[in-house]
C-alpha cells in the first residue's frame, strides 16, 4: 500500500475566509473615533453643555490655542521631566533592592516587613511632608513619583528573583559559576519578564502620581493646568490636560511594551 505523502509545509497558515485579520489592531482606534463622534452628537442635541464638558470641536480649538501660546508645551515638558527623574530614581533604587531581597533570605526577613508597612500608604498622603521637606516646585513631585513607581518595580523584581527554580542555581554551581556570573546568567534573565512587567505598571502609576503632586505642590505641569482649569471653571482646560496625560502615559507604556517584546523575543 502506497504511503500518503506528508506536506513539506506544516506551519500555521492564515485561515481562509478571514482577510481582515491584519486590520484587527485598528478596531480600537475606530472605537475611539466612534466614541468621539457620539460625544459630539450628544453635545449637539443638548444632552451635554459647556459647563459639564466641552465638545470635541471646542476642545480641538483649545488644543490649538494652548499649543500656539506655548502653555501646553511648557506644562507637558515640566511633567515629563518630573516623571522621568522620579521614575529613574525608582528604577535605580527599587530594582537592585528587589533582586537582592529576592535572592538573600536574611535581607528579606530584615527589610521586607518595613517595605510592606510603607507600601499601602498612598503616594499623595506624602505630599504634606514632601512640601515641608522640599518646598513648592520640582522636589515634591520627584519624591511623589519616586514613591509611586518604586513599589511595583521592587515587588516584581523580588517575585521574579525569588521564584526561580533552584535547579538552575545547582546547575550553575556544578559549572563553577561565581556569584556575578550566576547573577548574569541565571538570576537576571530568569527575573527579566517580571521586571519588565513591573516597569510598565510603574510607568502608568508614575503619571497618575505626578498629576496629583502638581495639583498640590507645583506651579507648573499638566496637573497644575488641570487644577487651574477647575478653579476658573474652564472645563476645556481640564479635559485638554487629562487627554494629554492619557496620550503621554499610553505612549510611554507602549514604548516599554515594545522594549519588552524586543528584549524577550527569545520567548517566542
């Protein structure tokens, strides 16, 4: 009996009848456009008014005005700088601390209870003390962003380092690896997926924290612009600031996601 030939190509193929598969990522953007159109429609028929929320067309004019007079750019750069510095400090402190506590049990027993005591305290609860310590301006915002971002980074690094299977460390010991080479070849790559997840989560929280800090302890930034709009009852200023924060937060998170996909491309 003659054997049935096996096809040479057995990899996955695009299912027939699904030509729109490549367009699926656009669905989310179409949804945004549909929501904006619904927003404009509700405003036109009188379900919304300017006191409650501006229309998309009015908001677009506000964006143009704030862009032309430099207000939006100045406040955006102020917030970006505060997020960048506070987030960088959180990475420098939280990442090595999490890895160290994840691998050294004695350090974990000494310091983890203190960290768990501080972690539930909301970052904005520190604002009064930050104002006393650093005054009004950049200092409190750096400090609040640092506090907001450090704990997701620390916890993910700790979990990543402490959950590595012991068999890998036994293998490294059999191969004669020293402490540094074990860290470089075992601890770091095995912890990296959770570390990168922590970096993404911390970035989103950092943007939330900087807005709150700028509302109370700064005289510039997108948070201050939102606060100023609320005092003057300028809802278009408020919504413009909120949308700008959302765009910047989404863009920074997307950048970290692309970095994560590139670094962890071996997982595919």
